[in-house]
């Protein structure tokens, strides 16, 4: 992800926290918004071969990746 893409995700997570009456971002904010914010930036090897991968497929790929990432404590 480019720096601009990461900043977009950060701003979206901050906005979600604010809408949920929090002044801090939690990992769930980031996980929930990663697909919508970054899915259009993902190009998988499968998509390069088939040229038919959709935005929803990319969001699922990102969700699967994030499911395997442990939240820092």
C-alpha cells in the first residue's frame, strides 16, 4: 500500500472511532475498513491470469490476510 493509501485507512479508522464516540482507534476499526479502503489496490496473481477478479474478491483476500494477523497487546 502506498503512503497515501495508508493515510486514507488511518483517516477512515479515526472517523469510525469518532462516530462510535471514541477518541481512539481500535484494531477492529482498522480490520473493518481495510477491505473498503484498500481492495481496489490489490492485484493478485489470479487476477493477472484471469482478469476477472472483483472488488469483493479483493476485500475477501484482505479479510483473510487480516484474520491471520494477531493484534498487538
